C-alpha cells in the first residue's frame, strides 16, 4: 500500500473539507484550485504569472512561474497563498516564499496563530524546504503494516536534512488511510505509520520533542469517492511545520549542543 507523501504548509489555514464536496474526484478538486488561483492572479493584473499543481501524485502545492519582476513574483506568491484549499506556494527555481498574512488572514494553523511576522516567515520558509524535499516522491509501506520501504527511508534522509535548519519549529506528522475496512483499525494503522515516520526522523537527528505524530485514519480524505485512484490519494503521510513553544525551543538547543 502506498502513501502519498503530502506536505501541508503552516502558512495557510486549510479549508479542504468545506470545499472538497463540490468536486467529483481529487483531480477535479486540484483543477478547481488551479483555476481559482489563475483567476485571482488575472484579477490582480498578473496575467504573466502561471500556476501549476502536480498530478502524479496529486498535490495542493502551487508552483508559480513567469517572466516577471521580483516584486510581481512576491505579489503573486502572496495572492495565491490566500486562496482557500492551497497548502503552500513556491516560485519555480527560486527560494521566494509568501509573506505572512495579517489581520483576518493571519495564520491560524495549529499553534501558529498570533505569531510575530518573523516566526511566521520562518514557518513558511521551513515548510517550503520540506515541500521541496518531498517533491513528487511517495512514502510507501508494506500493505496493512507500518513497515517503511528502503526507498522511503531515503526520502526520510532528505526530509531530515531539510528540517534540521528549522530551529525553534516543530514538525507534525499526520498519518491518513483510505476508507476501506474497519474505521478503528484504519486509525490504529495510520497512527502506527505516523509513529514510524516520527521515529525515523528522530533517528536522523531531529529532536524527539520537536516531532509529533497523529493518526487520523480516513477522517480527512483528500479525494472524495472510492476506487483505486481516490484510495491512492487518501493514503498519505502529511508534514506540517509549526512553531514550538518556548520550553521546546530551549530543550532542542540543549540537545543539539547549542
């Protein structure tokens, strides 16, 4: 059984479950996000910026490109990051990230609400690095178990490298299954898989108090309906970057010899 390695940003509140019912399949949902983002860019006078989303596997990470100035690039990143349902936004071939939102659009993701702009920017930058490390690769497990394949261990190697510079931030690992079988069994399996991924990151030098693991079973589907395509999209591991509390930051620096 494969688990799509999906990365959700700490910079945008997720309203996926509120809108996904309007789409028959995950692909249609992603197409809807793409159209919404492109329409918003056009409305803001940025016709030269194009938006794309990965389809294999499906991803809610928007990738922008276009021959425009850096000022327009930043404006485009900020605009697309505000579109409901989009998890993260990057500019192709650049390390630019969306600026933190304020007011009604402030980050309210996990424990990131009410953070100062510098911390919000750090969360967004770290999430972008995690997103890049995953790319379109997939974490895979042995069917019905939490055994991680050798290829997936290599993905964890790359993830750990991306996470280590994220001082003062935490990584929330979320395990998800498809809707087949017993709901309670699925939730237990998703927790075991999330725990195994967390353990893998800790083995690679990420402080254990800065990595959490939660199994959601089939409670938060990415694609609606059933069938091989929808099931493959819903079986996934998600990584969410958040801000650590003060005690966690102090403990992490101590463990790292800082």
